[in-house]
């Protein structure tokens, strides 16, 4: 089963995925896929560098499926995170208290 590596961008908390070029992307379909445990460990090691540079936090591998080129998170939790509905938007800041 393939995996991607996910994290939260430190500057704004947005869910991101490690991309093939080593950058971080908000799009799950643009994430680098790991097909073996060794590849997953290599992605985690690369992601650890971004943690050390304080670019991302909470790095971990996430199981996905790939059907017709579309990458989908297996767990409900990760599908919710991938939808980016777990972070505050500017609209929330404008709500009077």
C-alpha cells in the first residue's frame, strides 16, 4: 500500500505533503508516493530536515490509494485533513466575539 508523508506547515498550520522535489505542497495529488517501507523511511528522513529547519511540524506517513491517477487518503481523519477544513480561515478572524 503506498504512503505519502504529511505534516503541518509551521507558519500557518496548513496540512501539507512532501512533494517529489523536496518542497511541501497543499495538494495530496502532488505528493511523492512511497511504495515500500524503505521508501517511506527515506521520505520521513527527508521530512525530518524540514522539521529541523522549523518549516513543518507533526510529520508522519499516511496510507493512500491511487486509482486512475487520483491519490486518496485511506482514513476518514486524513480525508478531512486533505480537504483543508481543519484550519481557521480569514473569515474566522473577522467574527466578532
